[in-house]
C-alpha cells in the first residue's frame, strides 16, 4: 500500500468532489501549495481509493452522488485503518445544517477565503504528519 507521501514525497491529499470544475481548481490550488492530489468524483470512488493509499488529509464535498460526504465520513470513522486520517468537509450549507458534520475534523464553507482553506489544510497535514507511516 502507498504511504501518506505522494509519488514525489510531498504530502498526499485525497479530494472527493463531484463537480469537475471545482475539482480541477482545487487540484491546481493544492498542487501549487506543494501537495500531491489524488481525486475522486464521489465518496464511493474516494473510499475505494483508500484501500490502496493512506493520504495525509481527505477533503470531501458534502453533496455528491453514489456516496455523499456524510456517508464517506461515517465509513472512514468506522474503519480502524482510516479513522485517524484528518477530514475536511466542504459544503455551501452551514455546518449546523449538515448531519454528521461533527465527524469531520474541520468544515469549510464553499465560497470562503482560499487563504483560510489552505491554512486549514496545512494545519490538518501537520496534525497527520506524526502518524503518516502508511497502512499495514
């Protein structure tokens, strides 16, 4: 299994976002900040990818087809091998309106400041760094 460093040795971010344009912008933004990014079109695809890689951080949209962000969060938190990975939940809805938002380490409102998003990702990567030894 791959460890939490991407192919280049940079921190690996798993991004689950169904809207192609947002996914591409996020990939470019995160890569420009020095992260490797592995993308999924929905929660099911993201969870399947987690069988082979252990990223530093998972960023997931809340509303997605096949498996939404809440379902992905529940699946991650109930898996002993994954439950310590920090998760950033993104949504255009207020966190109080999102069931299971409390399973995420952080919630980011879409449309918020990009500097805040990047600072949040950096803090979650730092949180993950001590235990980034990969899956057994």
